[in-house]
């Protein structure tokens, strides 16, 4: 049995009594009072230990908190559990506050609660092994008042000390009402039966958002009734999804405990691997178990999770353990209709011997080297559209109707043509004239893309564009993940990069990113207003620089949005911009985005009569002078 002080889950925030009250609904080996269970899963000793579930939380000693200086409130006041107190820095941009956690832990997240006015506009949250050499794991460049949660997944953030270092103040000083650090010590190598997965690196093919990252499945906590939104991994709504734990070294795996949320797997496989590539199945529920789970259909509000205790007939040797979903649970939602969500695991325990606490997440990619060179260019000087470079998209053929838009996309010179070195995508109106994809449309328009012609990963993508003036006109220049049509991926897991969108307002355009946890109206976006009275119906250059570490959007060489991978994954969800995308140009009419702003419902959703009249008169078109893709070589 390992010393109980070797495996602790830390909450560097509150006094112990308050912390215990906060976490009393959680179970698992979360505190110094719980050692490894010597008899493993499914035994009487394990069951007795499992019912003693008052998880201990370890508060930082306020005396262990230091700061560069203070003009009000001691540094320890940020950790006293009282939101009415806090630390106020000295009046310097570089002021800092640091906490000694008492031991080296894997940090899962940090939570900062900034004052309403004295917050950090720019700052970094950093980790250190020795309190001297610091490494940032979250960097904020556009900070605001209130609470910020910086999740660490999928970074390797392990250390004894954590600090917030200011870079730029919003007011005369920084004030933190609360500074919290969550994490725990990774399970070390074990000579006796132990949970080898505790606070170890975890991977998954998909997860819903940053608050449901895979790392929560080994953080040592789960609710006793297996209900509610406690820390957990949640996949997206697909059947074949997996979660894998790195035990750090070859291990003799004797069994597992899986604490499922209500969205449990009806059928699944437990797999083992030596190299994280080649997998062998060592357990699958019996046909009887699958039948019982399949029959357990309840409304979501009444459903609870399930605890699977798995004992292998003989130990399986390997370093990696994976749970592969094969069938999702069904719910009444509402009765008599059924629904299926994703998979959701509060906790995965892997019991056995071996392992190592040296398991670590791999380093994330940085910026690319090299020089930009043009890999795709079209200035539309030919007699017609160059179809060796562009695919014409048609409603009912290459795509269906989307977003509640009013138009059908057609392959016609009325909608897509080149004139005088300019590509024109024109909207046309004819009441009930167009049949496409089983629907009847009053409008046609144009959409082209480079799918299978030029798909690429990373680069600078730019175009010179002039858009039409009219409420509800929705021209766009954007990128879409090339795997969007793969049913195991689909949107938004494919990723979408909106370089230019305009919905009829003449003085501004928008840019944005869509992915899991940040799609649709919840995308990561920004709007920009043209300086000096400029208008969208004038010529402008629109661009994105897409790198392994960031997306930077420009209008006329002016930076209008920067989203780093670090900030996206720390606060929103999975970065899905590490594979091929392709270029799209289109002119949509009405639909969700315009309607969300102009509130128009008649005669078409998001498209008022004045704009219909403009289309009927002719000449409503998006114009593109040139398109360029540059990549580093």
C-alpha cells in the first residue's frame, strides 16, 4: 500500500472545512485519508472503502501565498473562501500572486475571479516546479471582469507552484477576489494493487467542450448517486467514441471500475495497448448485460448512471487502457420519442500493478518556420470559371438546404460567371421557379469551393471582395474541414473558419470559428467596423493566417481577431483545425444569422421585402477579384 500522502487531489482555494462542504457529494480516492485499496475492485474491502466517500480537499495555507506587493488585502485573502475579501496588487503592470501547493501535482484547471474594474486586461497563469522557473499554461490578451476558468487539457501542466502574472492592468491595480487551483498527484508506480489511472493523462477522439474534457475522467471524483453535472468526460453524439488512459509504463491490469453518468454505454469494449496504436479487447459486457442496459429507457431527468466493476480472468499487460463505445443508451425525450446522446464517464479506475507517474501529455505544436509561398491563386481572368480549381455546389446535389436560407444554389451563368477579371455570384428571383432537393425555391444563387481541388492544412488565405448592400444578404468567404461529410466526424467537429461574413449591414463584417463547444450562435467570433466611414460594398482584402497555434483574421491588413489554440482549448473546447480545410465562396439569402440580427420573419426568414425587391430588379451580387492561398515551405 502506498503512503496516502502520495496521492492527493488538491483544491488550492478554501479553508478545509469549506472545501469539504463543497466536495462532500463526491466520491473516490480524492484525499490524503484514502490510500490505495489493497483488495481491488469488487471485493468486500473495496466496497467498504467505496462507501466512505467524504472526499478530502486540500486548501493552500494562506501563509504559502506570496505576491509582488499589495495595496489592500493580503495575498492569502484570495484563498480564504470569502468572496468579499481578496488581494489587491501594487500599482504595476507586472504584479503577480503565487501559491505553493505543497507538492507537485497535475493541474486540471485554475479559476480566477476578477474585480469588476481592477481586472487583468492581459495576464498569464504559470506553473513552476521550483518557484523560480515559470512556464505559462494560459495567456489572456483581452481580459474582462468576473470569473475565468482556464482548463489545462490537453497540455502537460505539472508543478508545485502556480501564479498569476500581470501584463497589463485595466485600472490602477489588479484585484483578485478568488484564485483557485484544482488538480492532484498522479498515481506512482505500484508494487501492490492500486488505481494506476488517478490523475494520469487521458485522451479521447471527441469531447463536448472544455468543461467535459477527458482529463476529468481520472481526477478522482464522482457523485455518490451518479447523477448531475459533476466533473466528467462527455463525448459528442456519435456511436463509436473512445477514451484512453496512459498508465505511464507497462502494467499488469487486473480490473477496472467505470462510473458512468446517465449517458452510459449499453455496449462497449475495454481494450489494452502497448504502443497506443495496436489494441486488443480484454472485456465486453455479456449479451444479458447489454439487453438489460438496452431496456433501461427513462426520461433524462429521471435517469441515473451505472457503476461497472470489471475483474479480468487473468491480468492483461499493457501501458494504455481504452474504453471504446459501441452502443449508446436511449432516453425518452419526451415519451414516447427516444433520443441518444453521447457517452459520459465520471471516473475511470484501472486496478493493477506497475505504471509510472512520469506519463505526460505530449508538447503542443508551435508556430511554423519557413517562408510563405503561393500554392493556389485565381484572378478570374479566364472566359469562365476555372473548374480545375473550383467545384460548383448545387442544392440537392452536393449539399442540402441549410440554416433556413431562402436560396437554392445552381450551376448557371445567371448565378456564377466571370466578367472583366472578376468572379460574380449573383442572386436571382423567380417565384416558385426552382425545384431542387425535393424543395421549391423562389431564389437561386451561387456557391463554389475547392473541395478535392485544393485541400490544405495551415496557411494564409486571402481574397479581395466587394459584397452587396441589402438587409439579409449573406455573402461569405470561409473554410470548412474536408472531413465534414464523414458521418463519424460531421459538423462542427470538422471545424469551420469564417474569414468574411456580412449580413447586410454596410459598416461592419464578422469573422469566426466553429467547432465542438463553440458552434452556431456560440462561435468564437468578432465583428469589425470599417474605419474612416468605409463600407462593405467597397473593395476590401480579407484574410486569415492559420497556423498550428492560432488563427489571425485581417481586414485590409488590419488584425481584427486573434484566437490562439491555447485560449480556445482552455476556455471553450477542442481545437479541430489540425487537418485539411477547403475554400468556399457563396452568396446566401436570409437564414439564421441575418434573422438573429434583423428579426425579420416575412416574407422570408431574415430577408425583408425591400431586399427581395432589390434581387428582383437584378444586380445583387458578391464580387471577388482574386483568391490566394499561401503556405510555408
